[in-house]
C-alpha cells in the first residue's frame, strides 16, 4: 500500500467568468423572461405612445370644440357691426339694428372668452368688443363721417379675424379644414359687401353734391370690389356641392350688382341704380349672415363630431392595444410554458439518468445482473420538435451507456476469471513448493541450511499473499476453504511472517482473544499489508511497533506505529476516505493494490482502519495505523483452538510465557507460513515434528 494518494480524475466545472456571472450564467427561465419582456415592453411603449397621441389629439379637439362654440357669436358680432356701420353711413339705421349689435356684444361677453381662449385670442376679442361698444354708442349719437365709421369697422374686423384665426389655427384635420376654409371664404366675401356699401354711400354723396369726387372712379372701385367678391365666391363654391342654393343666392346678388354698375356711371340713371344697389347689398348682407351662421354652425358641429370621434378612437385604441398586449402576454406565457415545461422534464430526466438511474444500473451490472433484465423509463418528453429529439438522444445515450457498461461488466468478469485462474494455478504451485520446503525443513539438521530454507519459505509466503491479492481483486472470497479460529497473537505472528524485514517489528502484549476463522484469515492479510507499508516507508534502522488493547464495546484495537517520513494532512485525509469508502477497481488499483485489499477486507468484517501522524512534528512524523476489530468477529477465549497434545485448547499461560504484558518481544526466528497455515504453530510456538 503506497503512501502517495492517487489523483482521482473527473469532471470539472469551467471556472470562466461567464460560468457564474453574466447572461450566459442566468437560469433558462430568466433568459426566457428577458426574451419575452423586451419585445412586450417595446410593444407596450409603442402602444402607449399611440394611445397617448390619440388622447392628446382628442383633448386638443375638445379644447378646439369648446372654443368653436364662440365662433358663431364672433361672426354674428361682425355681421351686426357691419350692418350698423353701413346703415349708419347710409343714414338708414334703425333701433333694431343697434339693439342687435348690443345683444351680440352681450352674448360674446357672456361666453367667458377669457377662460376659454388663449391670452392672445382673448385680447383680440376684448379689442373687438371695445370697438363694437364704441360703434353702438356712435349709432345712438347719430351719423358721423364715413372715414370714421370705416376705421371703426376695420378695427373690429381685424380683432375678430385674429381671434377666429387663433381658434381655427390648431385644426389640421382635412374634413374640419374644409369647414374652416368655407367659413373664412364667406366671411372675406361678406367684408367686400361692406366695402361696396361704402362705395354706394360715396356715389350718393357725389350725386347730391356733398362730395366732389369723380363718379366714374367710384364706379371703378365698386367694380373692383364686385370682381374680388366674385373671385372669393368661386373659391368658396368649390367647398359646396354643385347647385347649392346658398351659393346660387350669393352668386345672383353679385351678378345683379354687377349688372347695375354701368347705370351708376350715368347721372340720369345713377340715382335709381344706387337705390337698387342699396337694396341688393341689404339683401346680400342678410344672405351672407345666414350663410356664415350656417358655416360657423357646421364648423362647430364638425369640430365637436371630430372631437367625439377622436375620443372614441382613443378609447378604442386603448382597448385594442390592451387586448393585443394581453393576447401577446398570454401567447408568450403559453409558448414559454410549452418550452420551459418540456425543458424542466428533460432536465429532471437527464439528471435522474446521470445521478441515479445510470449509476444504479451500472452498479447492478457490476454486481452480476443480466443486462437483458435492465430496463429504463424514457424521459417524459414525447414531442417531435427539437426538445423531443434531444430527449430521445439522451435516451439513446442512456441505452448505449448501459450497453457499454454491460460489455465492460462482461469484460471485467472475464478478466476476474482470468485473474482467479492465474491466482489459483499460482497458489497451487506455491502450495506444492511450500510442501516441499516444509519436508526439507523437517529433514534438515544443519542450522545454516535450515535458515535458508526458512527464507525460501518466507519468500513463497509473500508470493502466496500476492496471489491472494489477485483473488480479492477478482472478487473471489473463498481463497483457503474454511479455516479454524485463530488466536490474535498467532494472527499477528502470521502477518509478520509475510513481510520483509520482519526483524524490525516489535510486538507488545496481545490479549488472549480468538477470532473467527474467516475474520482471522483476512485480518492476517490486512495486518501484513499494513506492516509491509510501515516497514517500507520507515528508515531501515528503525523499529515498527505494534500495540493492542481491548475497547469498551468488546472489540480490540491494534495500532502499528512507525517513525518514517510521514504524510501531509491532506494525503492522510484522502487515504482515510479511500479506506473507508467502498473499494472500486480503477486504473490506479494496480499501483495501490494494498490499499484496495485493505479496504475490501475491512468492509467484509466491519474492521475500521484510520491513519494519523505518530509524532506531532512538521517532518518525519511517521504514521500510526489504528485497526479496530469489532466484537462481532471475536469468540470466547481459545474456542476452537486446539493444541497438538490431547486435542485440548491451550491455556493463556503458554501465550503469556512468550509475551508478558508491557513487554516488547521481537520475533526470534523466521516463522514459516506453512506451520501457521496447517495449525502446527499454536500460541507462538511450533509443535515438535
């Protein structure tokens, strides 16, 4: 048994940085969660942005819708202001017209534009209201100059135009933009009616002599306004369906005024033509007012409808996005479960095969079980995709491993048979050799030649022990029949007779206990291996001491101590583990045959063997081997051990005569194994021939 522990090779886990840290070291469920979470998070973010945009657009249109409620009031205020200005210039104003303007002012004030509109638009409305109040006050005071009235109306319209533009500017929806353009076009055309009315007032002043301007110049100015109005109506008409009655009425008014224009240039017909123009303008003012009121109402309704549609769309998008996300999450969970559950079953099955099923089957094959009786359950993954294919591949590996283990078990059995056959043949030859040496020993009287014969007997005994090692390696337990019980002292002497340098062994007093036959035979072998190891790894001039003592559990402890080079604590710990474990035949067994034999024989008889340092020194501490023999293998004193005379067991006094308690008795001569094996050596002495 060598002191150098064998390096046991095996699988080692990689120690790279990614084995325990990083994405590669994450559990599969974490990786699956990340793979599913990232796209779902991106989809949820995009869906949230879409819903947010829809809700923002709906909120914006809701604000526009609230502001659009003021549009008809502003347009109405502009129309009433234009009527008051025109009639005041023509000096045909009535109280109802002034009251209508006052009512429009009150309606706009009650609309709470300061809270509804932004700061700029609210300021423009306030400016327009201030101008409208001034115009209303002027109407109550009486006529004034046309230039002053024109300036007041221009200020009111500029402020109202800015306010309306601020309200309609955020509108970008094509359907609502159509309504906005229609309203703005009609409003712009209506402003030209006021300009035409001022031209009519100026022409009337020329005819009455109140103005010295040229009538033809006013006619040209009136014609320019009519053509501009006609062009604006052409643009607005594109926003209406063909043949719309509103556009037809407005177009007829323009055509009528255009037809009356040539008569205005002649003084003889100018008076009647101007009267007809006044009537046409008044009628057009009413037509434009109705058209603008309708357009502003349509714009308000379009904005309200679009706002409602956007809110509905936003909530619909929210529902759709939420439903899609839930469906995606559900599908992801289903797919993940369809992947993770087979993988978990595959992992459990593979670990069961690696750590339980396959080692158990290999163990049964080593124990001699028939390979045809071994069956295994396939891994519980029965799909045909990659995971199922991997499961079938592991089943195939399991099957091939069992087949290989069966072949190796057969090969090992064949090799064991070869070892057993060789060992038995060798032992037969050694037995014959020992018989011949024994015969020569009994016949020889020359001490020198007798000593040489004892040495040959000793060498043959060592050869026989090596043959027994081969039988133990082959797993054979019946090496020498059924030996009789043996005294512990005789077992120690028999073990000493099987080692080289037996003269260095010092034996202390042995208690008079008897071991059963099989246990005594195997204990001799164990002690021989341990003594041989201690002698081999200690200085040639040092002694190896054996001591023995009874234990409180009824057993015996034998200690073999040397003063050799010793062993490192880690090596001692490893050797103790290997001796205590179940021995297995490995490629290293041939170099540590003694360790295998000691471990195997100690397991058979519940013998405990431990190694420790002899001395507490850093160097040359030596090794002490403790052999604990349980009381199960001990019998009563000298039971079954008989002397050569009378067939009765020897008494303890004969043994005590050889080794008294506390003494160290060296072996005086070589003890031939042939005497011990044949029962001729009893209690330390050989019977007479």
